[in-house]
C-alpha cells in the first residue's frame, strides 16, 4: 500500500445494501461495517463516530490503516458505490479568510475604496449559511433564479442568474460539541474537529451584488453548497501541517493561537476538463483554529456536524484564484477552455471539479454540473 492514496471516511451504499461507513483508499472503499469495526460504522452517517471524540477517531483511523496495510477487510470498487452526504450538517458557517480573495473582491466590488475593510485583519469575517442545502459531491446544481438588477436598469427583475460561479474552499467538520457560553480557544481545535472536506460554495454574483447591502450573503449563496463525500481526518494531515503566514497586526490574545495549522494542500479547479486554477490552502491568512475560536468567541456553542468553510482560497499569482469572479476579473478577461470555448461565468451543462492533494493524502473531490433553471 506504499503508493496508495488515502482519502478518509464517508458513507456509501451498494445495490441492495444500506448506507454504511467506509474508508476510501485509492479507488477502493474499505467497508468498515462489514469489517466488524462496530455499530458506529453500520450507521448512515458519520455523526455517531464524530460525537465520540479524539480517542475514538484515532482508533478508527488506526484500525482502517492496519486493515489496508495487511490487505484485509472487504473492499468495494468506488464506481460500484453510491456516495451519500457523509454527516448531518448541523450549522454551516462560511468565512472570508484568504487575504488575496478579500483584496480581489474589494477591488472588483468597491473600486474607489480601500479593498480591505478595517475589521478584516482583526477577525476572520464570516456569515452563517444554509445547512439544509449542503449536498454531496456529484449532485447537480440547478441555476438559481433571483432578483438581479441589469446594468443601467432602475428596477430589478426576477430571472435566472447570469453570473453563476464556483468558490474553492476548505471546510472543517466539528465532532465534539462545546458548552453554550464557553468560547473554544484555538489550542482546543483538534479536540473538537474531526477532519476536513473540500467545499464548493456555488455563488450567483448578480443576485449577491443586488441583495447583499447591508447584511451580506443570502439567496445568492444559499441555493446549494457542495462538499466532498469523504472527510479526511486531521490525523492524516499531520505531515501537511505548516506554520501559517505572518499576521500584521498581531491578532488579539483570544485569536493568537493555532498558527501551526496552515495546511500545505495543493488545490485545483477543473472546468469541463480544463484545469483553470491551481493554488494552495497554506496561503490562507486566518487558520482553521482561529476561525473556530472566533466563531465561539461570543459563547456560541458547537454541535456535532457543524461545517465551517474557509472562504474562497486565492493565491497571489494569476491562475491561483478560487473563483471565476477573480479568474476572469468579473468577466473582463474570459478564460479559454481546452474545447476552444470561452467562459466568464458558468453556463448550463458546465461541470466543475475541485481537488486537493497533500503527499499521499488526496482529499475527496467535489464534482457538480450546472442544470438549467426551472
Ligand atoms: Ca464562500
């Protein structure tokens, strides 16, 4: 198994058999329920395992890796499995933690002002999204309808979005809850968080631009968010952990920890078979422990299954941006795809795939195709 890719835990089913927990390695799923790992693995979601905490997570990973090492345990070829949403999403939070993305978005949407607003370097800006529309990779996305104001028009119209976009993000999954009223410090990150998934925060830029003032993202984001079918446990990412980039000014004391949790994970976005973006999660300004600490700094409690996403991950170089908004500079510089067609924003039928890789660890891909509006 020396060269075998390791991905993580998910929920799958096969013909005539109920959903259960497996571990994806290479192109095969190790069937952990059939391997006799216990009742938590015969469940249709990872939630029971998530709730058990770090000792149980390490035990589960250890046993899965041991079975793989020995070539034991029942396997299911990936193409024969149906993949399910791996956990019941409790709350969904989306941050805005990439300095380059926040700067690009500021330049595009507020060209006459300082691109970063005054709070940005003091806290990881975020909003609460819609947990009920988080779906598993492979789920099509229906082009949303909504209010958009065409350029130069006085009044908005209710119509299909013409500026549908993807956002490449890294999300973390909470396992162990916290108590209401008690902030979770950055240092407690690995006691509460089970692992990570790639996230595509589908975004309708025209709806977003019209509706967002002054309260922020709503229907331009909530129609659908896609995540990997596989959650990669933090313990598999130890070798990818690096020190985060410097922060200036230094954060306030309650957000100062967790700087050793940047992840050197190479990322890419493929659009209709053409790789249109290559970046790395280590460029994020705010780390996952800082995001978690900020989200609970007012005493808001965590629940098993909470999903918190980084925000679009964009690097400093052209071609490393995690959204079409930035890659095409709001449509001004369309991308050329391998089939000769150009894209400013997504068209019906387009397929987007997000991928992430850190050495032998390959995050679960996030795949989705755009369907016409209904
Ligand atoms: Ca986002």
